[in-house]
């Protein structure tokens, strides 16, 4: 990435403090990333993605108030160019189909974040 290339504005949305903290620490080391915030539920994620102009939302599929799939629908209705990566703790085809139908770019199992997230970010054309 060139020195003057814009960094990707990333919002992390996860209600698990330990996982979110580890994810934020991982992302802080990536020069392509500008961390813009952390949401703790789906409602916060939808509002923050809009107000903070997120380019990428890393969102847990299961969150309080509004699940990740419904939050993704709200985000994309207001900001259709926002990329959403859905993070999940398990492999469930029904959730995967619903997430992809909602406009989610990719699903990443939380146990594979270290291996899959950097490559998924590199594939974005922003």
C-alpha cells in the first residue's frame, strides 16, 4: 500500500469483549486499516457504520438488540458500498445463506480470523 493511499475505515461490531479486544489489537498493526470504532450490538453497528462512514464492518452474527444479519441489511440500505465481513463462532449453513443474501461479502469463523482476515481485506477493491 502506498504511503498516500487512503486507509480502510473499519468498524468492529462484537459483544464479546475478549474477542473484540483481540481483533482490535490485530487490526491496529495493519497499516491498511483505520479503526473508527467498536459497536457492542447490532443497533450500534448500524448507526455507527453510517455516522462514522465505515468502509468495512467486521460484525458478529449473534449480537444483542439486532443480530448481525439484520444490522447488515440496515447498513447496506444506507451505505451500499460498505463491505461487511460476518464473523461467526460456528459453521451454520442457514446463517451463511442468510448473511450472503443480505449482502455480506464473506463469512469468517472466529477461530480462523488470524488466517483468513488479512487475505480477505487484501481482496477488497477500495
